[in-house]
C-alpha cells in the first residue's frame, strides 16, 4: 500500500518541475513618450478692479467723497449698458491714519476706501469703462484681466495637440527601430494649464487731448488685447510590435 501512496506526491513534484523549467514569457516592448500642446483664442471679456480713496480729518466727509465718486461711476456704467450683476461695489473700509513726529503719534485723518469690481463682457467697451472711471474720480485702477468664455475649449484643444504630439513622437521611434507602433497601454494627462492672461496694451490711461470726439475709448487708449493661451502635457506608453 505504501508505494501507491507515493504516486500522487511524485506527480505533483513532476508537474512543479516542468513548470519551473518553462521559460518566462517575453517582456512586453513598450515606449513611453511625453507630448506637449498649446492652443490659443481671442479674449472676449475683461475683469476690472479699481478703488476710490479719500482722506479727511472728518470721517463723514471722507465717506461722502468716496460714495459720491462711486455713484457717479455707476451712472457712467449704466449708460454703457453694463448690467448690475456684473458690478460689485461692496468692498468698503475706513481706517484712521497716524504719523510719527518727534516720537509721538499724531492723528493724520481718516482713509475711506471703496472697492469696485466689474466684468466688461464686450471688449469694445473696455476703453470707455476705464476712461469713464478716471472721469468720475476713481483714483486707483489696476490693469484689466482679459478672459475668454471659450477657455475650456482652448484647454481641450491644447490637450488634444499634446496627445497627437506624443503619438507622433512614438511613431518616429517605432519606425526608426524597425518596429510597428501598437496600442496605447497607459495614458497620464498632465492637464491643461492656462498661461498668464495677457496684459492689454494701452497708450494712455486718460483721455487724450487730441482725441477726436467720435473715437471710441479703445481707440483713444490704443487698446490691443492679444490672445488667451493654454498649454497641456500628456505621457503615453505605447506597445511596440515587430514587423511580420
């Protein structure tokens, strides 16, 4: 009976030995490349950030002055047809100011400040919005930030170009090595990244004395908007197949 019991164990040992004797499967031949892509489009809107500041020993007079300017500017924006939902004037602060004289703190007055933020959805009105701000008495104006309502489309276009660039690089490598480019094994998209928005070129921030009355605000300022750009990166691993 004992020899019969040894047969299953012997069969298992033989099977294990055969499995160990088999050569490992060949390693897959792959190539990994990184593609880059960029796309651009024209801006079609702008965000403006500005402020009105007034200093006075009398707090009420300082507040009255900044509020008067804000009301005047809101009237100007209304004539341009800019909607209320695109205007924010909620930013408000009042701070006492002091000077140090002979090691003593002396009250200088109150600084009242109103923040104005708005979106100009028609770029042909940007110059007028800026010029009318200074006309109304706004005394702090930051550079406009240009944007595009089609930014997502621009970013997707950059991503598609990055993928095409990766495939083209892999194709060149495959042909150079005498192989055929196979399917993509793994794809890692770095995502698209909008480049810093362009700073619009302007010749002046105030009304030109020689400007013709019929000139638009953009013409008076010499406005040029440039383009909105986005770039993207993609890393792709492709199979390499031998030619038959």
